[in-house]
């Protein structure tokens, strides 16, 4: 009797193991499952992938970084934590030349909201240019265009956050790139005129990399962004900064301006050699009304050193640096240092108001290709006291990041 039960059990288990098969109606499929999920035909004509990110931050800060919304005295210490980002994206290819991406953010912090980040269709079947329609980042700035998953510091530079062009709902862009160059120009939905009709901003960026090798890259770039604003419907522009600490309150560098003209431009340069890299950007953003001009300008210089020997990857097609992929079982360790300076030149006061210096030093531990731990120490000084009566501040920020 026992032998019969054993035989039946083995037969049942064997039947379960071979009960089903996976077939396709078309080409053979390749399924990626190393930390992400992707499905593609063998020739790559069709593909679908799911990716996402979660970032948990904790910040301890004082001085100009002090959270003024709390009941503590100005200049006292404060501790804040947040789910900085929680995003899910779907992307893929249809009939080789049609590409799409849909990315959504889920109420990432206490003051945030659910919002659509990207939703676009891109056609790459023309030799002269690719065309992209939908919602996506404007082509402006090196650090801004690098994904938040792969920037070297926890937050982007304060000056980059100030002039970021961002996204709009309705965009159309022509672009092209190769191993050594990239360019992108387009029209992007902006403010409306007095009749409610849409106005479109113009943005463009070009990059050139005279040297691109596995262990060395030299990168140069320039970008411009011009807003189309109806004189009868000025745009109320605020000049505020968090100074690289996202949980801290923003600091007003000068009062708001009802602007009817805006232009900004940026220059960028980077060098990577083995585990070392240097990166720098300069930006200038000018806002005007009928009689006054407020100009913001700033720059940063950043250096990184991967102690475990890995190099930053580079995407020549889009002119950006990308992820660090750990080679060893213990992951990769990267040191980073950044100095940045920004200032406001306000015609209404005839003086530079609240310029700032920021110094950031930090370390990143890439545990594996999907998990990263980061710690940054930030020290800030203002040319003039902020609203709390402080002109200096310090912050210690940490992040746990999971991507797939």
C-alpha cells in the first residue's frame, strides 16, 4: 500500500512539473529577469519592460536649512524623513521604429501629489532625425537630464534645480545622436495668451564628445531655453531655493517678478578617466518685466572617484552619463565632492541679493545594480541672512534607493 501511495505521489509531482508550456504566436521571446522584467522578440522589433524606483531619505539640518514651518526657534536643529520618490514606468518598442514610455509618480512626499512624469511616443525610422511627441524632459542641462537614479549626489545641484526647464503636457521634439554627438530641439507647451490659446517655448541642446572609450570620455555641451510669454499675461516668477536639502523649507533669494520675457542658457563640460570624473555646468537665467530684470547665474564643479575601480557609463546618443555597475560581490563604492555658487542680480534693488555657496561631500555604496546607499554632508553660506536670520547652515542627508 505504501509503495502504491509513493508511486502515485511521484507521478503527481512529475505531472505538475511538466503540466504546461510557454508558446508564442510570433517570434521567439527573450525574457529579462535580472532585477527587472522585460520581454522582447529575438530581433528586438517588439519589446515591453517595467521599471521603477523607490527612494527613502532622512535629513538632519540646521541654520539656513531650518524648517521654518516647525515651532522650533530659527537656527535650531531639525530632522525630517520622506519617501522622496516612488515611480513606476512602462516602456517598449512596436514595429522596430516606434517607442513609448509611460511613467507615474505616486505621492512621493507629504507635500507631493500623484502625477504623470512621462507619456510620449518616439519615432526613430527617419535617418535625418527622431521625432518625439508627448510629455518628457526638455533638453536642457547635463545633470538635469541624468536620471535621479544615477546622479552622484542625493539631490541635484541647487543651481540646476533653480533653472530646470522641467516638463510640459504637449511637446514635439526633433533629435539625433551617435557615439560622439547628440542634438535635440523642440517646441514645448508654456503659458497661455490673453485668449487662452497655448504658447510654446523653444529649447535646444547640443553635445559633442571628442573622446569616447570604455575608460575615458570628454564631453562638451550647450543649451538654450526661450519662453514665449504674452505681454498682457505676465508669468509670476518666484526665486526660491532649498539648497540641496529637499525636506527643508525654500529660501527666498529675492521677491517675485511678473515677467513678460525669459531666456536662459547653459554650458557644460565633463571628463571621465577610469574611476575618476570631473563635471561642471554654468547657467544664466534672465527674467524681465517692462522696466526691470532679475538674472540668476551659477555654476558647480563636481568630482567623483570610484574606490573599487568602476567607471561611469556614458550615453553618447543623448549626451549624458549613466549608471555605475558594480563588478565585485561587495558592490562599488564612490566618493563625491561638489562646490557650487549662485547669485541673483536684481535691477529693482541695484544689488546682488542672497548669493550662496554650497559644498557637498558624500559617499555612495552601490550594493548591487539595483540597491544603493548614499550619505551627503552639505554646508551652505548665504551672502545675506535668510528669513530666519541665518546666513550659514549644515545638513547631513542619507538615502536608501531601490530600482528595477
